[in-house]
C-alpha cells in the first residue's frame, strides 16, 4: 500500500445507521490502516465532539472552523492563469417539480443562474447526470409518441423512474458542462435502450460521457479531455443499480473492479491525470462507508489523481492523500446540485474547484476550494427552485440557508480550502 497522509475532513463524524454514537475512526483505521486527523481542532474526535443524529440537532463541536461566505464568484477560479481549472458538481437529480420549472421557462439554466459566469469560465465542468435522456420511452417501458418538452409524468417523469427531454442536455452544454457521468443507479430507468438514447443525445450535445456504452460496444467507461495541453482521463462506475444490467452497458464498481483498477493504472501511464467518479455509498449518510473508503484508496493506489463521488444526496467528507510527492484528493460525496429532496441537509450543496498545475515534472493539484451552495425549494412554488451560492445576502435573508451553511462547515471542516 502506498504511503499517504489521509485527512478525514469532517467535524460531524458519528451517527451510524441506528443513530448510535460511536467512533468510526476505530473501524476505519482497523479496516483501511489510515491515520486520520480532524482538521477543525487537530485531533481525532471523541463522540461528544461529533454526534449529529439529525440535521436540526445542535452539534457539540467545540471548534467549528470559520469560513467566509461567497463574495465574488469571479475570484473563485485558479490563482495562476496557467493552471487548468476544473469544477465539479454533484447529482443532477431531476425530480418532477425541478423538470416543471425548466420546461415552463424552456430554460433549465434558470435552475442555477448565479453560477453561469463561473461555470463558463472553467476549463472543464463535470456533473453526475442521474437520469436517462430517452425520448419516446415511457416509465412503463413502452414506446410512445414523444410529447415534447413537457413534464407529462409518463414519458418524461421524476422519481422513481426518471427521464428527461434532450433540451436539458443542450442547456447543460450552454451552462459550460463538458463531462457527465452516466453510471448511476438510475442509468437503466428506461432500460438498455434508454442508456443508448442517452448516449446518442450526449453526442449530439457535444458533452463527453463516462460510465456507459452501447450494447456490444467495447468496454471503455472513460473519456479523454484536453485543456491547456493537459490530457485528463475520466473514469466512472456505479456500485448501485435499481434495475438489472443484463446487457452490461453500465460500468459497475464491484463487478468490474479488477478491470477498472487495471484501466486506471494503464490510463495513469498515458495521460497527465486520471479522475474517477464512482457512484456509491448509502443515501442520506454523512459518513462514507468502509467500502467507500477501501475502494477510494484502491483507485488512488492504481493511479487516480482525484476521486469524486456521488449518490448519498448529502455532503460527505473530503480527504487529501499525499503520495509520490503529489497531493491527491477524495471527495466522497458532493451531495445534490439540483433536486427536490425535502430534508435540509439534502439542500446543502457545493461546487468543488480543483486547479491542476503543470509546473513540476508531473501534473499535480496546486490548490482547491469548496464553494458552498444552497438548493432553495421550500416555498412549494416550483418556480422558486434554484441552486445558489451562499453569500452574505442569502445568509441574511434565509434562516434555512444559515442552517445549511452551518451543516456544510460541520461536514467539511477546514477543507473548504486546500
């Protein structure tokens, strides 16, 4: 196992699935063999420091880190103009009300308008496309006349069997998205043909995709991007599928693990950076599972520069890993970027910024930061749904935003900047 310094960036470690407080660092250290440090106060937390059983429970963290809210998004890019700027968002989970707003306005960019200047300034923007784009296929898996860009809840539907009109991809491209993962538990919500139609429309929208394939196509769950002479290999897989993958069109983190590790190792020799985006973990849990931890470090050992996860719909810790004198990064879950989940911690969102430097002998992570965000969707009016950066104005106007911000600081600790 490579030598690394792992920093579990969390101040709210502790509620297990039954809400019983325990010290997960013991289990994690035993299974993974890592040394953890709580960045907010420099020590591994004891249970009284870390327990957060529910979102509304007041935490007893003694030294919560301070972090200023967003002031100027234009200054959130890389310090050096020579660095490659990468942006990452979490789940694009298009529940019915979220789709309705986009269709009514004929503009899905209306769901994140304040982010557009930053997104369009980035070299590469990544997100998790957590639904098919499959015109003419109903949630009953029947072929239907396409109704056009409306939410009819039959062809274009929300939870539990998602599907969305292709204009959504056009608006993602106009927003600046360059790479989308299509490997997730909702990938097969319209079956194999839905996977294939999604690929068709991603190609039409000129957005690179990772993690799925046409049936009988070569198994290649990756894509290559180029920015400022830096070639980056992107790899995706999912540990969860709601519908059996009989045609093996979705890369699976467990079923295909040996192939994935060999692929990452091969790609790391050919390209300057490898970024892996697994769909994993347990929904609504603030901590990564032991399996997430183990798999993440297998990816790092194989050669990944960054591992950026999705699926829990809530934020999970960020870890820095130092190996071969290079800083590597594991973000266990970026939470939702846009969704209509009801719980407050499901509204806690973020944009992860990573800057890649080419100054040394190898491309490395020069710096990074978390831009805290908030999904506003409390009023019951679908036209109010929006992801927005958390700035002083939002904090002053919306008490729920203040709680969301407090939760983000609790989970991420001092890793808001690294």
